C-alpha cells in the first residue's frame, strides 16, 4: 500500500501516507473522471476520495503528520581532478 500511497501523492500533488496497516503487495486499479472544467494537472480531492471509497473501500482523511525533509543549505561545483 505504500507504493499506492506514493502514486496518489503524485496524482494529488500532496503527501498521501499509508495508514491502512495492510501488509503485502496489491494490484489495484481505480478510475475517476475529472470534469472538463478542472484545471490541467489538478484532481479534485473529493472526486478521488469518492472513487477510492466506492471502488476499494479506502478513504483519504486530511490530517497533519510529520514527514522527513532533506534541506540542502549550500552546494559547490566539484574541483577538477
């Protein structure tokens, strides 16, 4: 389910964290239709949440969570050999 959460992160452009507790690997397919009025590359949260609930019995719940972040404070070009 971690891979599925990662795929949803890319689609929804927000972090999706797997809290299902389901172990193992699953082959899932979920379909939703984005209205023509939607902006390009945006997926309304409610449409995706409804599709997940109807088709897989899963629910997205907005919440706050700590996530690891890598911060690069500076970078320099490597010296030639």
